[in-house]
C-alpha cells in the first residue's frame, strides 16, 4: 500500500508540475516577452541565442518572468535580508509598485532587446511559488545578479541556479567571461563564487542598499568554467 500511495503522489505532483508549466507558457500577448533573434556579437557573445529558455536543476525550475509574476515578487522581495547587499539602484523603502516597475520597465524590455536574461526560481516540489530571482546582463562587470527568500538560503539552491545560468551564459550565449560584484560582508554570495571556481579580480568601493562597502569583483572565463564541468 505504501508503494501505491507513493506512486499516486508522484503522479499527482508530475501532473500539477506539467499543468503549471503549460499555464506559464500560454500567457496573454500583453504579458509575453517577444524575444526576436538578433545578429551580431557583443563581448564575444552570440546574441542570436537571445531567447530565454526554461531551465531545470535537480531541485529547481527556472522560468522566465512574466508581468503576472509582479504580484508574487512584490509580496516576497521587500525584506531586509534580501535587499541589504543589493546595489543602490534598488529603491528602499521598496515602493508598492516596485516589482511591476522593475519587470515592465526594466527587465522585460532588456530581455526583448536581447541584452538581458532572467528567471524566477521555483522549487520543483512547489512550482507555483516563486522563491527567488536570477538574471544575466550583457553589460560591463555586472553580468549576474540574484536573490532568494531567507527561508531557503543556506540550502545550496542558489548554487544550483547559478550553475544553470552560468552554463547558459557560456555555452548557449557563448560569452567569454563572467564577472560579478559583491559586497565584502555578503559571505553567502562569496561562497557561491568560490564553489564555482571564480577568482577575485580586484576590489573597489560601491554603494549598496545598506550603505557603502568594499566590493569584490569575481571572474571566471568560459575556458575555466568548462574545464570544471
């Protein structure tokens, strides 16, 4: 009986998981990011691969954001433990329309242009719930950013997400180097860079939501990344 119950639970979970992905794909035209293909290279990248795909890891589903995600993000993002080491560009206190403004006016247009790629982070065990966000940007020295809700920090989930999008950066977009800045007190983020085999390039002063700190710039090249895989 235990085996039958386990099989039924697995079946129901997989059915719900598939339905959630299908619902996310069949979104209104007004919410959809029209990521037309572009030609040309920038910083060694192949922007013909500008479409942002769904990504999966052992425990996570990474889905490109849509406008409808703003409501959920607005509920979970404005927490001090999330924002304190993010760049000063993040408004604080966070405005009531902050998530909508970010998605509608910044992230989704960047994805449409093909110079940004982003994903909401969800547990496969609870795919309807957003627990974090991760993005890539084709701009100088700030190529990746991320956050995850406090209750899911310290579980290796962000490392999984970072590995998936870093592989996408190098082996789908064909970028040559990944550089990420982080505040020195942000130990958790530093550990992810260390796990990924990145090296400290230099330090500089930068402004963050919680104040001005020494920032570390970490780097890894495509050759170094693929040698570790």
